[in-house]
């Protein structure tokens, strides 16, 4: 996985690569799908949701420039896999998951694997989590058609927001960063994520 899917496709941050090696991806999917755990493709986790392909998790993590004690807000926590990778890098993570069953399962799974310094919250991610802001990074694993405005307000100076953006047939990954002159937007490459639900669907 590391050589073919990550290094081979341009992920160069050694700390991210090492974190990906330490997280047992097979623990975040069903036993039936375990043989495909390290294939570079999304895998269904129920409730119409997926665990993102390893390359996408690694690339978004690399773009977030996570350091020890980085404060990270994750929106669309899903299985908890991305959370685990962030925790391996020393981050403090608040993960929001709108589907209660997935939130409970992710919380239990991460605890069972020995992770600490995280919270999994069952709520709509549109408003972010202002009570713990500002965040050094915000990572979104579901695609809105427009960025929820509260999220920009919760970025720390030089903070980064990494998200898929757009309708299902025309999504791109974007890197936003807070600068002294405002929010800078860097469109990256085409992606395909599940759509962001909740209030984002009402406003999009």
C-alpha cells in the first residue's frame, strides 16, 4: 500500500506514511471486506457511507500539515480510520459524524485500539464545533456544494481546510488556508466523495 498507492502517487511526508503503516485498516471495515483492506479504493461501511481509499486519506492528511498537538476538526468521521491516522501524528481530534450508529461504532473502535485525545460527536457538521475552535486543520470527508461559512471562522491563523467540493459528478478537492489577507483557495484534483448531508443539503 505505502509504495504503490501512496509514495507512487506523490505522498512524500514520511510521518504520514509511517502513520498509515501503523493504523490497522482492517479493523475499520467488516470481516467480509478484510481481504480488500489495503486496496486503493473506498469500502462500504454501511448506512450508505464509505471508508476513503488509502491514497485519499494520506493525501488529505499530508495537505493538512499535522504536527504534534495540532487541533483538528474532522467532519464526516465515518469508521474512525482518518481519525486514527491523525491521532498517530499526535493531533488532538474532534470528529463529527451525523449518523448516530457510525459515531457510536467509531468511538468504541478507537477506544478498543487504545487511542485517546479524541472525541466523536453525533451531530450535523455544518456549523462546525465552535466551542473548541480555533483549529489548525479542518478535514471534511463528505462533499458540500458550498463551504459552510462557520467553518472558515473556526480556522486558526494559517489554518488549513481540506475538503471535496461540488455535486457528485463534478467534485474537486480544495485546500483553503487562512492568510493575513483572508481565505486562499487552491483547487487540486477531481475526486468522488459521498455528499454532505444535513443542513448542507438544504443550503446547497
